[in-house]
C-alpha cells in the first residue's frame, strides 16, 4: 500500500535523524566535553548543543508520530499483539521518545542555562536517560526490522512478556537507578548488543 510505504519511509528517515543525534551525543559530544578546554566547552554549550538538541528532540517527535500512524495501518489488517517483535520494538521506541521529551530535554534546558535548576543533578538525570536510550536502541531496531524480515516460529506470550518486563525495568533504572555498566561507551554498546541477543533468545525459545 502506497500510504503505508510513505509513512514507513518517513518513519525511517526521521529515525535516522533521531538515533544519529543520540549516538552523536553519547559517543562524540559527551566524550569531547570531558577533554575540551573551558572556553571551547562554553562556546559549544552556547552555540552547538542547542542546535543539536533541536534536531534530536524533533527527530524523536516525528519518528514517534509516523510510528503511531504505521501501527494504526498495521492494526487495521493484523492482530497487533500477535506481532511480538513489533510490540517489543514499539514499547522500547515509545519509552525512548518519552525519555527525550520528559527527562532529557527538560534537564538539558537546565544544563544549558535556559531555565533555573540544579545543573549537576540535571546533567546526571539527562545522562542516565540518554544512556538508557542508547542501551534500548539496538533491541528497538531489532524489533522494528524483525517484524518485517525475521520469522520466529511459535513465539509464546511468556517470551514477549519477559522482553516487555526487561524494558520496563530498564526504564525504572533510568528514573531511579544508576549508570552501572553503561557508564562507558564500550559498556553501553556491549550491553545493547547483548540485550538484543537476550531478547531474541527469549522470543525464540521461552
């Protein structure tokens, strides 16, 4: 269907913007800020970060909105809960979107001096939510692509519910926990890939 393809194309395009900026913040900008001279860091916070955050949050918004349309189009022809991979990917993507708008952006506004607040505390909250989004990005993409291109025979509800529970627990950690093994770039990459394998195994064998 042409309409579904158009929204799928837009969903992927906006997703590239969003996740590309997510990786930029986690793998490039954060590490640069650790080493930058004070004057260079101050200039980047004033001029670069706000621009990058604009693309980041609106990329997330339009990825989410086009995703909702796709889910509606899919649901009109298919039993949505009968598609465990897209269900898992949609939950991860929704949580990541909410993290952007309800945690990362409000706290980054404090860090950038756009509103009043505790700078160090806000930076820590935004950093944990951003790292959590990075952690969830590979399983989310696995769910989205797998729904169309990967066949898993006889997926049980138990496997799906286990995956959804893991996502919810990771989000609880983003709200109330600590960075732990996702503190470093290597750590969050390894954990994200490992989490994808675990979820694949749960869906395929549980």
